[in-house]
């Protein structure tokens, strides 16, 4: 609606100006004709009055446009500063709320889940007697070998004919306590690459990593324990942590074990 009115103002101003210019020319022509001016005088005077009429028409058009714009500006200012009426507040008491629906009379359909069939309990094997020449010499694992298996190690020591032990790649829990006789010590610290875009932005930070030290002292896994607040710095710290080399952690009994260690990485521009 406002756009249509904005177009109407200059058009109306132009039409009013042209009508006024035509009236001025008509009045002046009649005056000069009554005075007896000839054609030559009319050729000189008509252009002068034509200019006067054009100036009058442009002036009226400009006044109408400025008046319309002022009108809309004032309306916009008034609407912007008009106070917002406050909605009436309705207060109700607990007695007006009514009783809640009963849980016992709920109409929600209960879904019946079929339980899986219980497998039969395993049975103990029954030894069968065989001749001495057909008996197989099976080696039994010692207590230390079983302890090494639970810690994630595999040993091939044992009696003649014993098969190599296959152990799963067990990752210890980060919060679990692992008893060790000798803790890991740093041999080679990884160098953190300061990201250029972060360094140019003047961003510094400190990242705390948890490193999983493998049986050979290399870092098997690096995770962020406490972030620096910047993803690029965290990623650069993780890459540096994976490059670290430690002495293996030794458990009681002399076996290497996997352990988690805390490792801080600091990013400082002037460092």
C-alpha cells in the first residue's frame, strides 16, 4: 500500500504542475492578446512563461513528494515509539485447575515384549579313558602366564608342544588403577606444530592429553582430557602426543603393561 502511494505523489505533482503551467500560459496569452501584441511579441514571451510554468510544476511536484515522505516518516516514528499495551494477567487457584488424570485408569496400551528363548545350561565334559600310546601331552599354563594374559600380554613360554597364547587387544579404562613397579618415563617428546591461522590470530592455549602407553613404550592412543577451547590447537596437540616415546610401564612380576599418563601441551606465541 505504501509503495503505491509513493508512486502516486510524483505523478500527481507532475499533473498538477502541468495544469498550473497551462493555466499560466493561457492567462498570459489572453492578457497579451487583449493588449494587442502581435505574433512576434508572442514568440518571445511564450518561452519565458513556459519556463516559469515548468518551474512552478517542478516546485509543486517536489513539495508533494517531500510532504508524502515526511508524512510516512512521522508515522513510522510514532509507531516505533508507541507504548506496547500490557496483556491482562489472569490469576487462578489450585482448586480451579481440577484433579490430574488417574494413572490406574490409563488407556495407554502396554506393549508386550517377547523374551528370547533361554539357552540350555552348558554341561561338563565326561573324560573318556584311552590307551597310554594315544594320550596327548597337554601343557598347563602357570599362574604368571595367566596373569600376563589378563594384562594383555601373550607368552610363548611353556612346556614342549604348548601352543602360542593369543591375547585380545585390551584397552584399559582411563580411570582404572594399574599397579606398576616402574612408571613410564619420557624418552622422546613429540613436537607440536603451531597452526599458522591460529598463531596469526594471536590465540594461545594449553591442552591436557591422556596418552595410552603401549607395551613397547610407543603411544597407542591420545585423547583430549581438557580442551584448550580451540579445535585446531586440540588437534595439533593430539598429533604431537602420538609422536611421544616412553619407557614401558612394568607391572609387579616384571611384565610390561599398558597404562594411561597425563601429558600437557602448551601453545605460546613467544615460546
